[in-house]
C-alpha cells in the first residue's frame, strides 16, 4: 500500500490531463454521441460521477482519458450516463471543462461537487486498507491515530479532524454505515469485533485517552491488558453515545 489514493486524487484534481483547444469539438461530439440529447448544452448535464479507480486496479484502469484520449492518467474518474448506460473512465480536466454533473447547475458548482466527492471516495478507499492494519494491531502509533482521524473526517466531510471530537451523527445509519465499512457488521457477540469497535470510538472521539492508555501499556504491562480494560468498560463515554441518534433503539421509551 504505497501512495495513498487520496494523495494521488488530490494531485490529479490539481493537475488534470492536458486538453488542447483543438480537441474541444472532438470531445463535445464524443459526449453528444453517448448521450440522449442532441446538443452539447443538454448532453453535458446527463452525466453522473460514480467513482474513482486507482492505477493499481489493473483489470479496469485505463491510462488514457476516454473522452479526450490524452495519456498519462494515474487516477480514473468514472462517469455514467444513466439514460444511455454509457460509462467512461476519464481525467479530471474533461470533467472540469465539459460536464455539468447531475444535481448541479453550472460548471463551477459541478467542479466543487466533483472535488468534494472525489476526496470522499479516495478517503474511503484509503480507510478500508488503513483501518484494517491499525485496528488489528495491539499498539497504535500516534501518527496512525492522526491519519485515521483525518481520513474519517474527510469521509464525513468535516473541515478538520478536531471537529470529530464533537461530531454527532444525525442518523444512526450513518454511524452504522461507517462502522460497517471499517470492521463489518456483527450483533455484538464477537469479542474481537467489539474490541475493534471500542477502539474506533476512542480513536475518533477521545484519542488522548487512548494515547494515555497505551503509554501505560508501553511501560511493561502484558499484552492483552487492553482487552481486560475494554471488557470492564464496555461503553466508552463519547459524544456519540450521548447523542440521541446513537441511543440503542431497543431502549426507546
Ligand atoms: Zn480527458
């Protein structure tokens, strides 16, 4: 796992494939030919942005943008026209210059939306790999905690990782979705899963407690001490567990 996807995506957003003016008519015709409407102004609004592909995804990744044919891509952005069912893997420049993505109403608005969405997709990708390593290891390093918090903050669309400490999930599904994404689902009977869940909560909502606790471990406590602590305090006191949304629905009234 060298080169985090989100780093590559941010780079690809900053410097897209080079599209020369000469190619504009070719690109516009390409869009029209794969849309329902016959004019560029209408055809450009039919597309949605559905995901990103890293170059390491060798089965699907294409080094050339499928709209302008420029080479040198390291990230593919996938667009889809739900009416014609056409899909293209493209570079960021073509999206920036030629598409008003579904749900937006101008090139500028479309680009803002696209940038935010790209960073979310990329952070999700990174999270999956990273969380696996970090949550399974007995001792988490401070830099790993920071990295995980940054990724989750990006995924949730928060301005920075400090906002996590006071984050409240409006809907229980959002929280469950994040947990599911990080460690899968479980009814709570699996000890390992519960330990990971506790760890996620600490990393996200009270990282300083976790760091302190780990320092205790580092002074010669046996491995596994952590698990005992976790068992005694099955519920960590987080902002999240205080929020209405997080309360166990079974206990409702
Ligand atoms: Zn292109």
